[in-house]
C-alpha cells in the first residue's frame, strides 16, 4: 500500500477534551478516507457521540467481510490515557498502511465514556465510570468547585476525630494518624457541598457509583455483592451500545481494552483460577500476554492475581475478561498503562508489595521527590489554600489532581503506546483467514460442467479461535452457499453446505458440484460465510 497521504500526528502534550477527541478522529478520517471511516456507536447519556473508527483497506473488500479486531479505551472516567493509546494505534495503522489492512478491519472506540471523561479532564473531579446524582440524598457531599478555580480537589479541615496529620517529612502530604500521633488532626473530604446537611459529622460521599467494567454480562452479580455493577448486565447506556455492536459482529476475533492502574498486561480469568479455563487456551493467552510484555516492559498478570501481595485472589463479577472469554470465546486482553508512580520508578511489583500505610506513605514521598526533580512537569499537586466553605466554615482546598496521578506521564504513555501497537499487530496477524483455492470448471459432457473449489483457512487461528469458542453459538461455523446463475440447473443432490469450524493453516475442504446449462458462460456464484475468518463471494464461469 502507498504512503502518500500525510496523517496528522497525535499530540501527547495534554489529555483531550471531548471536542479535541472529536477533532482528532475527524482529522484522521478526513486525511485517509480510503482507509478510515468515522461513525458512532450511539449517544452517551448526556448526548455525546461515542466515536467509532473503522480502519481497513476498502479496496480489498467490505469491513463486514473481513476478520475484525476491536479496541476500546477510557471505560473508566479518570483513565484518560486509554484514549491516547487507542488513538495512537489508529494513527499508526493509517500512517504505516500495513498490508494487514487488506484482510482485517480494526474497530477503535477511543473513549467509551465521553461524559465521565469530560468531567475528569475539565475538573479533575472523582468519578469511576458514572455517578448518579439525579436524586440527591440529605447529608451527602456532592463534589463541586468551591473556590472558583475550575478544579475539584480535596478539602482538609482540623477535626478532633480526624484520621490524618501533616507529614513531618513532606508538609504537602497527609499521613495516617496513630495512637501516639500529635495533632493537629484533619478530616479529608472531596471538594464540594453537602446536600441538606444537618450539621452532624455523619456525612456520606457522593451518589451511587457505577463501574462499567462490572456491567458486562458474564457472571454479573447485583450490588452489594459486586460494587458498581449497575441494575442488570449492560444497564448503562454506553455499555448497551457496546454490547449491541459486539454481538452484531460475527467476524470479531480479538478485543483489547485500555485502562490505567499499576502497569500490567492483564489476561483472563477475572474470577476463579486458570484451572477453570481450557488448559490450551490459558497457554495461548499467557504466550500472547508475554508478547505484550516484551513490547511494553509491563509485567503479566491474570486478573485474579492483580492485587496487593498480602491480598487474596480477587473475583470481579461482570468483568470484561470473563465476558470476552466465556461469552465471546476470544482471547481478550487489557493493558493497564500505568500510574504516575510507575513513571516515578516505583514498579508495579513494589506498589503491590506495600503492605502497610507506612509503606504507601514512603512511596508517596518518593513520588514527590521524583516530581520535584522533573524539569518539565504537569501540575499533579495544588498547594493547600484556605477557603471559607458555606457549610463547614474554614477549610483548606488542595492536594492531587487525579487526572495526572491516575496514569503515567504523557512521555511514558507515548512509549508504552508504541509497545501496545506492536502487540496489537502481532495478535491481529494470527487471525483466521478463509480463502477459496483451486477453483476449477471442467466440461464433462454436452453443456454439463463439474465445479471444484477448495475452501481453506490459511490463518493461524481456527475459526472458533479458542477451545472455549468451539461450541459457542456466537462463533459461527463456515457455511457455503451455491447459487446457480440464470439458465443454469444444479445437478448435484446438494448445493449449500455447512463445513463446521476450520482449523488454522492446514485445514481445508474440497467441494464439488455438477450443473447443466448453455445460455450463459456464468455458471454460479459461491458465497462463503466464514465467521471470524471473513466472507467471500465469487462468480465462476465456463471456459469457452
């Protein structure tokens, strides 16, 4: 493929607002219309488009006739790095114009949560995926800007029952109160106002919180068994759009999600253990995850093991990994792109080994020392400033800007995104690839023809992808339709046939039909519906 079109560079100077994301995806689609189409999964709860980029070489076939790979980012509002990582892959696919685009379509949703992300990128306020504030509850503090600086930070206030005190080693930080600690002591609250406060210390925080990475369908559990789960699987508007899109794509063979937590390559399972999964599938996912690790330098974890060293294995219900494996039958992954501590040289393993509050406080001191030494730095921290709160009286507002501490530096993010892009190419290159080979038409009698074709999967993966997927209805077996052209009669006892799933690389079937007719040189149209391996349509003619 030629490389004549100039694709706009992706800026890594700041996180994007919704308008900036919109401008970026529009510029990519406008610069390369033969490879990239911009559409929308649907509208968010607040009416924003959930942008969808469809990237493939349209000259080699329709997107729906090719194997498909889905990338999504920013399902959690504060994990803004995921948008950049997804857009980086989109930009590179278009600028590199790799041959893989001849056979694959990449679907990229850079920001699945445009409403929550807009709240975080503009205010740095706290939200997981969505917070329901539609029915405010008395004595509940709802985050808001109280000192007109356009940010939502933290409030600290001296209080005899406060759990914190100023760190004697770094006065910018607060540390946990102990039995022998000397005051003053502080209580810490999100910046905001208390709805119908009765003046007591019984203050609840915010409204009901939703975690969309607990709203997938497999093994979903209601609250309080699974915090943030929502009312039912895909109850959230944006998640329902995603579910409808995924289940409309029978050609989908791989899914990748971008998050920010301590840097890691995550693979299934998200509940139970590896022994609950097919052994060969676990091996394949581990091998793929290690490829991701080689390209990014991030450690590999099954989701159940992604926790503090002293913690038990976690069980996340309604989580993406179990949905992707058990419901879709695919090898799915998430990249935790890192947090600011990773950029400060505090590894994921070290973060997980912090067993006590003292350990975590020492890591925060290391973070601040590292930040102080940076020549160019974003404002991760705002000094505490006195403010008169309309209800609480004198408070101090300041602390960390969550949007900058929740991910790596943008410089590190660009490097990591290059690695995740390379992983994506390796994973995607293993796709099933259904082709028609050795097509031959022989004349065996007067106006009688024998038609032979070989239907093969020359891709690495079988059409059922995983062993789990072999019996899932979503992963459709290979089906062949034989349609005689006008004036042609099928002589064979069967025209259409189901081939079942085809294994990778060497699995093929030779098919044969007999037809008669003389009115046209066009004998038949053969349609192959290959599921994850793509679709083929071909007209065969009689040789004159």
